[in-house]
C-alpha cells in the first residue's frame, strides 16, 4: 500500500491528462448514466419563463439548491404549473451543462408534494383575494327570479350538464347556452375565465342571446382535478362578471376559490339548477290562488257594499212623513194670513189719522207773517249803508295819493349812473393791463424762437446746406443734388449748378470730387 | 304606486310582486269603490302577464361554437342531453 501511494505520488507526471472538454464529457456520462430517472422532492424557488417557452426553476431545501429546466413541450402538458413556494416532487433525469460547469434536472413531470402543499397555496391565494375585498358580501348580487337565458360554463359532455338540464326541465324549462370548456388540466383555468368573460361580452339583443344568469359547474374530483377552479384568473373573471354567477364545482365538501367570489355557491350542479329557477307548477298554483283571492276580494267588497246599501235604505224615512209637518205649518199660516193683513191695515190707518190731526193752515200763516215783518224793517236801511261805505273808501284813497312823489326814483337813477362810470373806468384799466401782459409774453416767446432757431446757430459758425432748395443733411443727398447752396449767418452762397467762371467770387466747385 | 311601467314590459317577478300588492290591498277592504274596480282591472292584467311568462316555458339548449382564439362564433343545437 505504502508503495503504491508513493508510486503514484512520484509518478504524477504519468497520470492521464484530460482536456476540459474531455473531463466535462466524462462527468456528463457518469451523471447521466447514474441518474437517468430520479424523483426529487423540494420547494420551488425562483421560477423564470423566458420567451422561448422553456421554464427554468430552482428546487431547494434547507441546505441545497438544484437547478431544473422544463422544456416547452413538457411545460404545456403539466397539470400543476410551477409556482414559487410550492412543495413539489419533480421527476426527470440529471444532466450537466458543460458550458457553465453546472448540472441540472431535466424535469418531465411535476406534481405537488401531497395535498398539504396545494392547500397551503390555496390558503395563500384566498388571503390575497380576501384582502382585496373580492369575497365581500356587499359585492354579491341577487340572482334574477326567473332568468330567460341561462349560460352554463362546463364540459358539454358528461353528467354535470345532463344533471343541470334535467333539473331545469323539471322545474322550469328555459333557454340554456352551454359554453364548452375543459374542466381539468392546464387548459381548464384559461378556458373557464375566457368563457365567463365571453358571456359578459355578449351584447344585449345580439345574435347570441346574453344570459341573465351564469352557472359554472363541474363534478367532483380530487383537489388536483379541481385545481383549475382555484386559479386566480378564474376567480377574477367570476368577480368581474356583470351577470350574476352561481358556482357549482365538485361536491359539497370541496371548496374552490371560485366559490368565494361567486354570487351564490351551489353544493352540486343539480342544486345550481334549483337556485337558478323557481318551480313552474308552484308558480301556476300560486297564480291561481292570487286570481281566486282577487275575484273573491272584489266580490266580497261588492256584497258588503250591497248589504250596507240595503241597511241604509231600510233606515230611510218615507217621503210622505218628511212633508207632513211642513204642510201642516203651511195650512196654519195660510189660515192666519187674511186676519193678519186686515189687522195691519187697521193699525196704519189709526197712525195716519193721528198725525193728520196736528197739521193746520193757521200755524203756517203765523210763521209766514213774522218773516215778512223782518224783511220790511231791513229793506229801507240798505241804501244809506252802501253810500256810507263808498264815502269812507274815497277818503282813504285821497290820503294815499298825496304821499305818491317821484323823488325816490330819481335818486335811484343817479346812484345807478355813478356805479356805471366806476365800472367803466375799471374795465379800461383791466383791458390795458391784459394787452400789456400779452405783448410781453409775445416778446419773450419771440426771443426764445430766435435762440432756438437755426439762425442763432449760424452765428456760432454753423452753416445750412441746401440741395436744389431742400435742406440736405447727408453726404449721399448732397452728392445727388444738381446745385448746392450754403447759408451762413450773413448770407447764402451757391455752389455748383450752372458752371461759373473762376474768380466769380464763388468757392471752387467741388463737383470733381462729388462726381 | 308602481304603475309607471306598462304591464306588458314587466318581468315575471315585477308582475308577481305587484299582483301580490294589489290582492292584499283589495283584501284589506278599505279602498273606495272606484279604486277597487281599477285595482281589480290592474290585477287581472298582471295575472295575465304572469300567465304569459309561465307559458313561455320552452326548453332550448344550444352550445356556443368557438373559433381558434376562444371567441364565440355562433351556436349549434346541443345534442340529446
């Protein structure tokens, strides 16, 4: 032994030498040969689904992690879709991935590790949806009393749809629309969700009648079989359904996620049909009863009124008795009328004769004579009284006329004349002052004008240049003028224009430079 | 009163509810004669409406046909279920 170890240590150089690819290939063969079919239990860690359709995931326990891959074709067939946190048993083979010095499990089947794992997942989803308020009682709507059209989401073959139709037929035959779906397997959840949304998307009055009630039904099965109805997309589609929805999935003891969001949960498909419609025969007999009560109530009311009318009629007195007493009163009054008339006339005649007795002509004549005497004494005093009054007035007038003279009026005129003269003098002075002031303003304005005007500026040595009679301020304008004229303070000097003889007294023309 | 809605547009349940109200009112017996006649006529109409709805008890079962995308294309009569 010792030799052997020593030999191998010494003969290190003789060990076969692998390339990286060779050793990787050797490891691959060993791993694949040793683990062609294994079942591995663990919790699913990170699950990623790239666009390729393959699923990459980690299987883990407390101490180790194993990479796994599910090829696209396998993934589509899986009953349980991998989900992080799910306890699973994966079946497959181990292989290596030489490119990254890794080994991994190629998964061919993936099952939840017992019902406990699925129940735990379900509880987790229930909590999440309950927290969103999707199970609130306030969200539940009442089912229509008698739906015209019932939409059933289920498998078109099998006992479930037959049970529903059978019970509907017994109770109240209705129009039924079946939306066929897979009720287990991986197609189940998306198809059921699509069917619920599809029924809701049907327009009112369209070619396909829109149901007033939906039943989502499936027969009993294992928790794995019913798993599609625990998927979140199904629960959300049911919660969003505008059409009232009854769930009837599995047996009474199976509770799936859709049961919590449905408006009503039926323990079985048959029970769903019972929730959906009332019993027609019951309604017919109820209607008969109502008809009977209606007729009876009215006829009883009529009979009661008839009886009351007869009772009242009996209590009514005979017409003759009503007029007997007034007639008797009339007779008695008629008897008393002539006598009363006579007595009335007699009484008035007596009163007239009494009044007439005191009326005599002597009384009137005495009063008349008294008045006449008063008139006769007053008449003669009338004329003297009037002439006395006129005389007094005349005297008063004469006294007033004496006091009437012209003097106050004349002194008033003299005062007025004096005031007129005074005012005239003041007017003249004021006018002269005004004229003087205006003249001074004019003079000062003129002085200002001269200062501001250009002529003053000319005295300071500036000159004004005119070209063809117009003031020019720019060289370009001057260059274009035919003749220029310069104005100094003491006169104007023409430049250019008509040619002048030299020595003319004009400055040398500058056209040479201008043109 | 719920008489705003014409009887011929009522659902079975609406007609049923009002018929019950009408019958109860008439049975109480405290409505005036004119009103009771009007109520009776209304009740008779409602009863006829309920009868019509109960007579419309026809079973018709159809299955939705779907295209490749799962969209409904129409219906086909369901077989003997």
